[in-house]
């Protein structure tokens, strides 16, 4: 799974940044393919298992994703997902989710 995420990330990101439909939220395509299945597109999770992250503070989201990436915060689901993310992508994801309403 990690390898797939890593391989598809540049393609997804290039597509997201190039597509005018995503101009308002460059992270939308990434969110849709990498995060929405658990956290929802707007960060309101459909199940009890996954936390709501929509409307969360941007700096907190950036820190959590960086901590998952460095494994300072350990979680078997989020660690491999965060591992290939660059700071730029993390900021874009945090922009997207912090801009949603709860
Ligand atoms: C397969 C399900 C799944 C996917 C996909 C997923 N997450 Fe998560 N996420 C979780 C779980 C479970 C947790 C809770 C981890 C814990 O208990 O520490 C979590 C926690 C988080 C947190 C911390 C929330 C908090 O309140 O501290 C953030 C931020 C986050 N995820 C962002 C993302 C982003 C951005 C993506 C897409 C790149 C993503 N997640 C993809 C399952 C998922």
C-alpha cells in the first residue's frame, strides 16, 4: 500500500495542481483518493473508528501529519499514509481540512 501511495502521489499531485476544477483546493484530488475513505471529503468521518478532522486548526493538522510521518505519533494506519507526504502536500491537506466546517 505504501508503495502504491508513493508511486501515485506525484501523479495525483500534478493532476490536482493542473486541473482547474481543483483550483480552489489543490489538495482535493489527494483528499479524495487518500483520505476521504476514512475521514470524508469534508473531514466529517462517517464511522466511529475514524476521527473528524474537518474544521480542525490548521497548525494542529500540520503537526499531526508531520508527527505521523516521523512516527513521533504512532498509528499503524496513519504512519504509512503520511510517510511519503512532503511538507508542501501536508500544508495543502491541512489547508483543505481546516477550511471545512464541522
Ligand atoms: C484507512 C483509514 C484512514 C485513512 C485512509 C486516513 N486516515 Fe487519518 N486517521 C485514521 C485513524 C484511525 C486515525 C486515528 C489515529 C490514532 O488513533 O492515533 C487518523 C488520524 C488522523 C489525524 C489526527 C487527528 C487528530 O485529531 O489528532 C489526521 C490529521 C489525519 N488522520 C489526517 C489524514 C489525512 C490528511 C489523510 C489522507 C492523506 C488520512 N488521514 C487518511 C484513519 C485514516
